[in-house]
C-alpha cells in the first residue's frame, strides 16, 4: 500500500472536468488498497498540505492552465515528489499550441496550416480563407475554441469581448473537414487504438466532450487500416518528440476525400471521467479503469 495524493480541481476553466477525473482516480486508488488524500490547488495552502502529507506518489489529475502547463510540475519537481504524467518541460510545450506545432513540424508530422496572432489582430479581418478555426494558444478541452464558417461576413467579433479570459494569443488554423479522431499513447507501451468521435452537435466542443450524450465514440474507428496505422505511429512520434511520459492523447482530423491527416495537439493529462477517451481505449485493449490507474501511478517518478 502506498500513500497517494490526488491533485484535482484547480484554477482553470476545466476545473469541473478535473474534479470528475480526480474523484474517479481517487476511488480507483482506494479500491486498489492505497491510502488516498485528495488535494485541491484552489486552496492557497495546497503546497504546505502536500508537504505535510509526504505522499509516496502524486497523481496529477488537474486539467488546463496551472495544472498541466508545467507550473504544477515545477512545484512537484522542487518538492522532489514522485508524480504522474509528463514533466515540466514537456507539459509546458504541449500546452503551448504554437510551440508544440513547431516541434511536430520538425519531426515531420502532418499538420494543419495556421499561424499565431494577437486576438485583436485576428478580429480586424479574416486572417485566412474560410472556413478556419480559432483556438486560444494555451487552453485545453476546446475551451474558447470556435469555427468561422463559410459565408461569415465579419471577422470573429467574440475575440473583442471584454469578458474574453483565454489569453491574448490565438492560433488560427485552416478547418479540415472530415473525421475527428484520437489516439491514446502509454509510454513504453505505445498507441492503444484509434477512436472516432461523433459529436451530437455541430462539432466536438467542451459540452460535446463532457456532457452526457454530448458525443458518441466509435472504437476502433471505421477507417482504412493504413490510416489507422499512420495515426498510431504519428501519436507515438508526437509523444516522444515533446518528451512526454505516462499517458497522452493525440487528436487528429482526417479528410477521407483528400486522404489527408492533420495532427491537432497532444494532451499530456487526458481526462479520466466516465465519458473520457483514454479509459475507453484502455478497455478496448483489455485494461480496466483500475488497471489503467494502477499503471499510471506505478509509472510515477522523480525527476520526470
């Protein structure tokens, strides 16, 4: 039995998702016989609490800014605590969409065309041919992401909203029509499967990801085996190009009409909620939720 601290909640817009992930992980760790302590970094005293607990390992179930962008990893490195998922540098690189795209390009991975812009510049005029996608450069779970569709007469005015809280840098990318696909990678084990995500609404936004009935998942995806193989190898290459550890999930678009694949991003701390994709892929290859949690926490180390 080990003492495991589960970090959950946090300060990002993805807090509700992290709470769901963390509670699921904590329940699994308890079933596995571990002494589990839940710690929410929304509490200003969370670092002192972590020092008092002196866990054998930290399961980082945080999502988004402050939780998976290298900051929390830096704290855990300073405290010399064994922790799960990727280290500080890999986490920071993956969270910055523009920097990670540069690394993926250097690795020869297929990408969508796009560029980094200040949000006010992107709101002045259409920065590229319609349709295109606008993404905050350092958010996850599709927070703040939207598509500018064909026929839009005006550039995206929501970027000028005084209540915009997703940072001034946005990545503007061509919209690739077709299938939404994702691949989980376990470090030193490799890619698990390819899942096609079929959102109930127009596209795979935050609600489609986390609301009950928001999307349907098809695993394995009904795509040519050659494409599935390409996606799984690309996901593994992206994982290693960033220097990731633990479990990651790479998201792709695939246009069957043009036989084109594009890597969108790598998530270094994928969701562990009831609707999450990584536990679903693990189950597909014969690994239960509890077995997946056990593997992740056994993989914890310091330094990462």
